[in-house]
C-alpha cells in the first residue's frame, strides 16, 4: 500500500489516512512523505520511503535505527523546533487560547547529564542501553549522541555493577546523574544485598569514582558528595530526586522564569523540588519554596542556609495536590513560579486564579495540562503574555515550556 504522511502524532509517528480503515501510524516518517508498506491494523509495516521530505536528514547517531532512546533523529532541527511549537499552539487552541512565542531553545548533542538506562547480564557479559523501539530488547549505545560524555565514561563501572549484582533473568534500571563528586547512581531490580555484595559494590564505587550508589532504596556507598550547583548554591539532592536533564535546558528555563517574573520583592515557588528556581531567584528576591517531598525540601533548606548573600528563603513541605495554597496565603507574594509534574496542577491553579498575584511564571512538561491550567487562569482575568518552548530532550517528542501570565 502506498500512502502519504499527513502529520506527526504526539509520539512522533507519521500518520497517514486510509479511506477504509482510518489512520495508519508509520514510525520514522515525516509529513509529506510518500511511503510504501504493508498495512497491519492501524500500522504500516516494513515501510519504505518512496518520496522523502526535504526535512529528512541522516540520523547523527549510528545507533538510531536500533535504539528507541530518540524518536526524531531523522528530522531536521528546524522541523523539530517548528513541530514542537505547533504542538503547544494546538494544545492552546483546544482551550481557545493563543500566545506570542519567543524563540525556541534546544539543548546541544551529548548534553544529557541525567538518564535512566536499562541493563541485563548475558552469557557473554552485560548489556546497557535504551530499549529498542516498541521492544523489551536493550540496544547497546557506546557512541550515543544524546548522553553527556561523563555518563558514557561511567559505562565500565556500571557494567561491573551489573555483573556483580544483576542476573540474566531480571532487568535492572540504572538512573545516572552527573554531579561534582562523580556519577550518582540509583539501581533498582538488583539482587538482594548481603555482606559480600555490599563490599563488592562499595569497592566498585571507589575504583570507578562514583559519588554515591543507592541499591533498591538503600545507600550502599558514599564516596563523595553528589553535589550540584544551582545559582550560587551547592545542593546535595536525595537519591533519585527530580532534576532537569541538561544544564543547558535548566539554564534556558531559569532565564525564561526570570524574564517572566521581572523584578519582584517576594515570590512563591510551587513544586520547588531541590531549588532549581528558588536558589538562583533568591539572589535578587525573597522566595517561599513549597514542595511535597520532605527530603527535597530538606536538601533545599540546607543549601539555602549554607549559601551567603541570598535573600530570605523559607521552605514548606506540603502536598499541593491535596492542600494547595489558598488565596489568603498568597496575599503577600508579588509573583509566583509553578512547575508541576506532567499531570499539571489543577487544584493549585484554581486557587492561584482566585488570588491577586500580579505575575505567574508557569513551567510545564506537558502542553495539554498546561493549556488546561492556563485556561483556568485566563478565565479569572489573567492574560497569557508569551510562551517559550525549551527543547531540553533533544530528538525526542518531549516538550517543555515557560509561560508568562499577568493580571492587567
């Protein structure tokens, strides 16, 4: 069957339309391409490009065909940037909203300082990498163009850990974060810890200069502090805590948040994490940071106390989904930052909408829930001033953004 790709879906698959069966999904294709393949339900199998798009490029990574870590390496940077902005525009239009878009910012290749890898012991050794597309098979990625060189350099130590504490029947998950003290590694799915395995893993942490190893929720070794720099502050996040995936993406988000807020006296940082925005913002204004995870709040508070010359930082551990800050609690703030998980922040947005805070810097990793929450705010008198898309997860379908909402 020969079809023409009409558009990309939210997972990055090309979508064609068959008059009889409806939409056909074709991974690895671009709008406008003519494709020949075998229909199988709503998929087109063994697809061959008959007429390529002018936006098609040679994937920069030799693992692109086998690895499922990236979905859009076959598309030009300009196409990906335009498509990601269009996804946000479409989500906003679905809520009857529109906005001015500031230029998109994209993280460079080999900049992922944080990644979750899959690993398994085999007859001949150890496999570490990302899953192949729509498969449980692990694709090896020794020349990955996505990961920071510091993570790639950690692979020999990770392989030794998997050999010591993995099995051939169970897949391990390895979350690796680059820190000033070395890679911080969180392992799940490993063998149960016993005295011998603890000693083996501790030796590996030392010999491969990892900062910390957490094994199925237990800290096995701490060679050096897994410290990160946020503004002028040094933060030691708890194992597995949420962090931005690239330094460049974090910087772009922070720049946009600062631009959105402008000069302020006192702001509230909702879903503050370990202080990605709180600590740099406190160089110029007072900040009240609210986070639901007590360990992250503690790490932020400790960093604030140990950093001189900051404006006052107060912290609060609070579940903002069940107990959002109410309008009367927001009266003393001249600005707000809100950076919720993918589900958005429906309850907290509702109370923000009822507040009198003049300006809100809204950060989101989900255009659909962002548009829903932005609609709640605009219905109560806020104006959606502008949006900046940040392509922190290069070559993926993941989208992040910062928006400025103001009360006229």
